[in-house]
């Protein structure tokens, strides 16, 4: 992987956008002060062309500031977020690794935070949620897993590693292998769901099986709706 691809893959958009906004704010203030001074001078006509360039730049900076502020203050916290996958738990659906410089670029997924306010979760969808089990290696992080059971469903993983929902075996063409851990039949409580990684043979089986195995609505950050990077793997997700 060349240096350019590596730099793009590791790019964190939030500090870049914040830095760009700060630069635009400084430039806007500098141009405004310069224009104010120029207009106060009697020699303004001699510098008319220079003033025109500054006014033109201000015409670009102001919309840029507004767009950046909306992106950081409204869209990112409330509507959309780009999340990097740094785990192999969702292989082969999503590619991720703690050493992407060796294994290749991680997938970055677009998380829609607003959609769950108008569309309830469904089985088979991918959800981003905050890991709140202190015993989990990913405690405090945001993970992406597949919803396999909803509130009121009876979920079970039998001795053969197969998933059963409401005592019916679930056909899972996306799954890589079978779970190595048995999960006795339990009913998913209200306000929660049950998730699994697609990499059943080599991933952590679910959210905090050592404590509470269910993901609550409070933990859910949104739905993963698309892979946006790398460009060659960009696609919509179910």
C-alpha cells in the first residue's frame, strides 16, 4: 500500500474539519479588518482591484464557515457519522483490523443516527452501539454488529453453534462459521436487542455475554447504512 493510500485511510475527518474552520475564521477576520482599513483610506481607488479580490474571498469563506459549522454541530452529532471498523468481528461483511498498515485499509461505514427515530430496527440490519460492559476489550468504544433478535424474541445458540430465534433456525448466508459458545434460550427484554458479529468462528459472540448479553436502546448510536471507504468496497448495507 503506497503512502498516499495509507494517509487517506488514516485520515480523521473531525480534526481536519475543525482545523479548516479555525483557518477560515482567522482568514475571515483578517480580510474583514483589511477591508475595513482600506475603505477608511482616501487611497481606496488605487487599491480597488485588491479590495475586490478580498471581497470575493470573503464570499467563499462565509458559506464555507456555515457549511462546516452545520456539519460539525448539527449533522455529525445528530444525523450522520463516519465510523472506522477496527475489528474482524464482522468479516466478511466488513473488513477491519488493529493493524491496517499490514492487513490493508479498514472499512469506514456511514452511520445514520436519525433513521431509528422514524424506522424501528429490524433483524438483519447492522447497528452501531456503545460497548458498556467493563469486561469487554472494547469497553467505551462504538462497535458495529448485526441485529439477530428484537425485543420479545426468544434467542438461542445451540450446541452446534447455530442461531435460533423463536425456536426456529435462522438462515444466515452472511455468517462466517458457527458460534463456539452456547447461549441458552432467553427472551430479549423490552427496549433491547441481541447482536452478533458475522465472523462467528473468530469474533466475540455478542455484547457482554459475561454480564448483560443484550444491547439497550440507550446504547444504540444508529444504523450502519453504507461502506464509504475504501472506494473499491463502497456499497449500501442492508
